[in-house]
């Protein structure tokens, strides 16, 4: 069987993440981050078995044009239209990230809920009861089924009132690093599995907690020098310069927070030891 070839339109800095996973799966992929008309999209789709596009880049009218021409493209226009009916709310403060993927054969998966607070991501949400966590995940999985999702998205909701939607991120989630280092199957790989209608992977955590944080470069230094101290201090730290993130997984949440905050402060030059 010939491996499929996917045309992927997403933000430039997430293209490499999908490319890495496509290479691991032996899948052909070509990428773009440009807006396209319906005719441009049809041209881009040549030699592709399917298209997977970010609705923040490609308009729904262009997606509908591609659908009418017989191109297999995700997400479906009806999915985008149904989600657009949900009222979103402007909000500043702590938020929750809920990731979900679903295949064409209706296999769906979600990850533990993530707390987004300041420049930190903490997974799973501290202090949440099993019952509440399960209720949130079930509601998201039901929503994915109702709108006929094929692919994946991230729902951002109010941390104090999880039924209040703040926004939807399609192919590039805000909580885009923790599951790459702390979950059996990451979001990018799972997204590709979903649109290819492959069996979905396990989303179980590899440790009790995963904490990630945003890095800020020291104006008097560079992005490399801090490794000497930080990697020696904690060899479990993981870095991704493409998205300026540091992360660590383990069982002691207080220790993990201490390590990530220290890494952020040292990296930015706010502390020197």
C-alpha cells in the first residue's frame, strides 16, 4: 500500500512539528501557511490524498469550494459552521485547555485538562475532582461528535466556569508542548492519525504531572549559554527553542513548579544562579 500524502496548511512554527511526526509515520507531507482562494486550494491539493487546514488561515468559502470539487479536506465546513454558533467570551485570567481529536470512524480521544496561568501550563489541572474532570472531558468529546469533527482542536475555557468558551485553536494549541514530552501520544501525531483515520494513540500521562513554561531570552546573553547551568541542575528538563518552551515531568508538583520558574528566571537573566 502506498503511504498517503497530506497537504497541510497551518502556522509556520507548527509545520515542523507535523513534519517530524509525518516522517516518523512514513507519511508524505507538504506544507504552507498562506491564505488561499478556493482555486488556489484546489491547485495546492494536486497529488495530495487529503488536505488538513487551519480555518484561521483558510476561509470557509475556500474550504467549501474544495469540498465541491471532490477534495477530501478537514476540518469539514459543517464542523466549522457548527462551532461558530457557540458564543465565545472575552476573558483575562486563568484558563483551561482541553485537547480533543476524532477520526472519520468516530474514534475520539482527549487529554487531561491543562491549567493555563500566566506563562505556565500545568497538567493535569491541580485540585480538580475526578468527577469534574470527567464531566469536562465527556462534554468536549460529545461536542466533537455533535459537530462531526475529523482532526483535532483545543478548547480554551474559563478556569472558574468551564462551560464558558473563550476560544478554539485548531491545529496549533496554546498548550502545545506539555503533551509532546509528557503524554504517550502527542497532539500533533494524534491529529495526523485522526485525519488519516488510523487508530488513535494512548493519551495517558507518563508521569503524575507535567509543567511547561515560556522562555524569555536574556538581553545580555543568548539562547544557548543557559543550558550549561540548567541542564546540569536538572537533567530532566526539556527545551524547545522553536516555541521558546521549557518543560519537566514528575510526581511532585511543587518541585516541578520550582524547577520551571527557576529555569524561566535564569534564562531571562532575572537571577544568575
